[in-house]
C-alpha cells in the first residue's frame, strides 16, 4: 500500500503479506502537521493495481457566535443589569 499526500508525494509505504480470513488490513494515520485535502492510496495485489481517493480534513472544534446586548453602555458597581444573551452554532 502506498499513501500519497495531496501534492502527490509518497507519504507512507506499507507491505502486508499475512491475510486474516482473506483480508489484508492496513492501519495508518497522518501527522497533525500533514496537509488536508485529497490524498491517494494505491494498493498492488499481484499484477493488479487499485487506487482510491481519501478525503483527509482537519476537525474543527464547535464554535459559537455569542451576542450580548446591554441596556446601558457602561456598568456601575452594585447596579442591576438587564441584558439579552443570544448564541448560534457556526457551521
């Protein structure tokens, strides 16, 4: 199995010669610094070549847009404050 990054450079080569119930298993991962995008994997079995495009993306944490409206432009110590808090998920 050859794994190529989005720039077409060989990232990793793995050889597996032992099958489990007729299946060859390849376990791999990319580094945190690796580029995201369309990666390519090529597997050669005998004289037959298989190729597949893999989408590798960075997982972004959940993000919120928070709006807070104050009734006055300034805050005073000991004064009660009325405000509206709104939040929305950013996708």
